[in-house]
C-alpha cells in the first residue's frame, strides 16, 4: 500500500490552486442551523467544503482546506465565529482537506481524526504540527453549543480513514469526500478506499437522512438526500457496467475503448473524467473491492 499517496495527491492540488490567482479565492458562508455553517470556496479551487460549529462552548472546524490558503481559512472562520478554532476534525487524509492543519494547530486548535490518518501522516513524514492529537477508531461525539455532533468512521470508502459528521438535531451531515455532489467521485484505492466501501458509506448516510436533511459534500454545492441518491445510483450503475464487462473477459484496454460511461459525461470534472472514472472502477473491481 502506498502511504505517500496523500502527499502526491496534495501536490497535484497545490498546482491547481497556484494556477489561479489566490487573491481571487474567498469563502462563502451558508448558515444551516444555530451556529452551524458551511464554508465554500469561490473564485477558484480552495480544497474541500468546510463545516463550522460556533458558539460560547467553542469553535469546531470540519476540514481546513489547502495549505496555501490557510490564512484565508483562518480569516473566514474568524469573520463568522468571532473566535479562534478550538477543534479541527479531519474527514480524511488528503491535502485539500487537511492542508491547513499546521496553521490551525499553531493557532491553538486541537486536531481530531481517525487513527489511520495519523498513521498515514506519520508514514509520509508530515510536519509534527499537522498530526492529529486526538484519534478515534469507530466514533467520537462532540457535545457543544447545544449540538450533538457524531463523528463516525466509514470503512474503506474514499480512503481507509474517512469520517462523516452527523448533526442530528440540526439535520445536517458533512460527508467529507464520501460524496462529490454532481461529480464523479475520486476513490483513492492506494489509501485504502474501495468501490464497495464507497457505496456502503453513501448508503449509511442515506439511512441517516430524510427529505429535509442538508448535506455538506466534500466537493460541489450544498446537497440534499435526492442529490445523494442520484450520486449513489450513478456509482452503482457504473460499477455494474464495468463489472459486467470484466465478467465477460474484457481487458482494461478493451473496456476503455468502449467508453462505457459515455452517457455520464456530465459528471466529469478536471480531476475525474469519464476515462479516469472507468480506470478507477476497472482497477478497484479487479482488486476485488
């Protein structure tokens, strides 16, 4: 297993953010409940969507974006909360979601993440200030600002260390990269992700959600349950198409030449095109997951 994948993946994302003027990037806040916000980068690629819980009991930030934008992340949080961050929850190990760990830690925040995230960062020689100080195996719950936030590990989904955060009273769920809204997902097979685990994670979120649930996806606009159903159904159908071709004895090259996901071209984006989506499904299913 390649423990350096997070660093490699982050390097590609840093190129994306340096390809545009960082001055053009800002964060838009959307209030989802009392003291609960989604922070979404606009004007360029800013990393994943952030969640923010504020109030007298403390400030909790879900993910902290790209390292070059850490100053902007801190400023955006300060503008909304009026207070420094007490806790950062990392939803997974990729640099577009935890690139701000060092800056946030140096400003007094405690980093919280799944056990495997700390280990992967250690294996990739990450800076000490980037390391989670509190880790969990299955679940941890925050009771702050009249909210109960369950941080729940979902196994072998986008990576092997993914967490979803469920604010039951507010009916809000932050999925991390267990959901890309309207976009093909990236399933990081080299960091313990799997096709079946990704689908299982989405099904788990659907079990928690109802028609009124607001879902903060890892990437893409604020979502609802219907958006997640469409994303899950697309992935299930794409998986079934590729599996049928593999079962018929087609090689990876033959499957790519058939372009079996052509009618899903609208889900393509810069990082995951129909070709790359096909490739990761072929590879993942050939690996048995």
